[in-house]
């Protein structure tokens, strides 16, 4: 593990924020669109708050506290995240679950699927941590992400903590959308909005990571550089080939081969292909207004031709329907039937 660094496009924000720590709030909600580096920002902020020799408010990377953070064992730093996220990051699920030793020993965590929620046990497990002095007499930092993973019970438990905050403790909550959080919880936090980077800076950063063609990957991710980097590691090309096989025939007034496309998509995670279709619809509706494509510039011409043939209301209805399917995408009763029905709905919405 290495010491987290601020994304370059957020450095000025970090310096301005952290140099005012003498009047620091006890809870901050770090929010912004997905894929711009909010978690990296919050992790680097935690390291900076714990650093014993900060430079312009940022972690020095050389002191004992920075070494502990880098090694992942600083006693005054806690990460609160769903077990599923912890497993993705290589942590131990039982340690993240908040279960006591007896429950862990009996295999409680192993008998169920890793939780995708932040559970009340994880909030309660912080009580003993709050009641001990900080290791070096400085800050204690709780990094909680993603905040939208709090369920109603755990959110209310955290709210009670924030109503009477422990001394010398800073909570850093990370969220994509504050409107999906309990309003009373949001009201107990100071909000720190993070902006997406300018395209030129994002492109430069992606090129430094070896991502090419950087502009197409960035477009496919909606301008979010970390999402673009992740996409480039998961896919062979910015615009999936199956999208072209879907939209190109439609642009000529023909029907695509839904059967073949179904065979392709049922092998993918539902969220992956639904997200791609939602981006395609965004480009279609932009084209209908005479605006350039945002996500898939390589499909700009067939998208434009398709948009000319279709009533905007039909596209809008299909896009709204897809949003509803996105909410249940991880629980299809029949994966193949689910894909086929979605593709049929898309095809019908894009025909004159």
C-alpha cells in the first residue's frame, strides 16, 4: 500500500481546505460525479490530517504517521465501507463486518454473501475507538464510503454519533449523490463539492497512465478520468462493438440481429450493458437537438441518422424504462430473457 495522493485537478482545493484546519468541521461530505477521484481525495485528506509535519496542509510522506497510513495500520484511521467493497480492496470481510470475535469464529460472515450495505454493527464498533485517546494526541479520522451504502438503520446510528461528535474526530463521508442520503445526516455535515477536471487536464493525466486513445475513453466515461481508466482496463475499446452492431442497422431503417446481440450481452454484467445503452440514448437525444455526441463520438453519424428517424418522445420513454431496469439489473429472473426484452424495447423505440 502507498500513501494516497490527491488527484492533480483537486490539489488547489485540497490546499485551500486543509490549511484552515484550526476551524475544521467534525464531519465533511465530499461529493461530486462518479469517477473524478473523490475517494482518492478523501483518503489523501485523511493522511494529511494525521500527518505530523504537513506541508501546505498536505501529508509530508516522511513522518511516522504517514508511514503507518501507507502501511494501512494507523491506529487513528478507520475505514467504514461495505464488506463487498472491502473484499474488492483486499481487506478481510470479517474485520469489516463489525462482528465480535465469537461471531467471526463461528463463521457468521462466511455463511452469507458479503453485505453491500454499511451495517449498524460497523457504526457501533466505533464506540470503543471513540472512547480511547488518540495515539499521538492529534486527530482521529473516520473515512466512510460510499455514503449511499448506509441503510436507514445505520444512517440513523451515524446521525446520533454526529449529533454529539467525539472529541478530536473528523468524519469524511464520500458520496456521488447527496440527495440519496438521509437529509438529517447531510445537515450534520459540511459539504465539500468536487468538480470534474477540465478535459485538457483529464486527457493529459490519462495519457500519463498509458490510456490511448485518451479522448475516446474520456468521452465514453462522460468526462470522468478515473472511470475512463477503469473502463480501459475492463474493455478492449471505448465503444463496445455490439453497440455499433445495434445502432448501424437502425440508422439505415433496418432491424439488427437481436438474437446474436442477446448471445453477446448475456455474457456481460447487466449493469455494464444497461449503462452503455443509457449513454447511447443520451447521445441519441443530443443528436435530436443538433448537439454533438457526448459518449460515443465514433458512432456520431449512425446516431444522428437514427435520431432523425425517431420521435423524441419514444426515445425518452425507452430511456426512462431503462433507468427502471437499472435498479433491478442484478436480480433478473432469466438473464437471457431480460437481455432480449431490453433489446426489443430499444429496437422498437429507434424505429420510425
